[in-house]
C-alpha cells in the first residue's frame, strides 16, 4: 500500500493505492573509489541518504484513481509519500497510465519520519 498526497490542501489531492511498491529496501551508499599511484585505492564512504532512493509502483488501477494521480502529477509539485516503511517528501518523475495499468516512478527528496 502506498499513499500519495499534495503538500497543500486539495480536495482531489490524495490517493491510496493498494499496490505493493518495489525497491523500498533498495538504496545505494555514497561511496567513491580513487586509484592511487602506488597501485592501491582510496575508498571514501559517506553513508546513506534517503534522497538516493527511488520507489516504483505498478499494477492494475481504477479509472478514478488514475485520474486522481494524473491530476496530482500534472500539478508539477512535490508530494508526500507514505508506505509501511516511512513518510517522505518526493516527486513523481514518471507516470504511465494505460488500459487500467499504472507504472510510476517516485524520486525521494527527504525523509519526514524519524530514522
């Protein structure tokens, strides 16, 4: 399940999808590796950030929900996203709705929950 809402009050600006978002536990760490002249390497690990996360949602959807999500997407604003794993400020970067199927990519900006 995933909830998506606009940041400001909007009568048609909130939706709950009973679909399972993927890649919730998928993240990359901020690591860099630089070769050194002596044949070794320097590795720097700067930790993890919620802003490196991407959530993908796909599955069957009703026409009413599709219209609501499309309206939110067309606003071109940041959205609030809630799943069982947390609450984030994010942007919908890709939205495809066709023949009752949705394919959506959400880029996380920041966590709004305590880690």
